[in-house]
């Protein structure tokens, strides 16, 4: 059983980082704190779809994203709701091709798109995730 699957004790962020074994995960967590003042919240999900420990980032009582841990990379879930849709769609042409494809190929349900973005490198996709999070954070600030 891996540290991510063991529900008997909450792992530290360092243990989760060691599991991911990719320095971009630590960079991401540091950037979330620096940019948004959002500290990592480690929580266990018993959902059969994504069972295990994950890392949530919240600000102003609202979720910015959830990070699912993988060996060698991590997946960032960013939910784009009706409040963010027009802002996101206005920047789509500037986003990396892979991120545009994820957005356009993710079906909308109840006015939301649940974007699952695999991050392996500190590249344009990584920076594109922060473009989406900037929009989510801006909407959080207006509603706080």
C-alpha cells in the first residue's frame, strides 16, 4: 500500500512530495501559497473514482483546485463554473494547445466543466493552469 492509499494516518506534504517524486509538485504547492495565500489541505477521499489522499487549495471559503497525486506527476482538477466560463473562454486562444483541448473536450454538466490536467513539467501547460486559477481566484475575491 502506498502513502496515498493508506487511510490510517494523514501523510505530510513532504511524504506526498516524495511519493510524486517530481520537483514540480513542490513548486506548484509553493506557488499556490505565494500567489494566492492558499496553504495545502491534505484530505482523504474514499470516492471509488479517485480514492486516496489528495491536496486541496482553498481561498475565501472557495475551492481553487484539488491535486491528485501520481507517481512521477500530479493531476490538477480545476472546476470552471458559469461565473468563470466567459473569462476562461476569452483567454482560450492564449492558452497552450493541450489545455484548450482539455477544456473543449470536457463536457459541461450543471454549468461546470471539471478539467483534469496532468502536470509533469514546469512548462506552458503548468503556466496555463495558473491562468485558470487566476480567474478562479479573481471570482473568489469578488464574492468574499
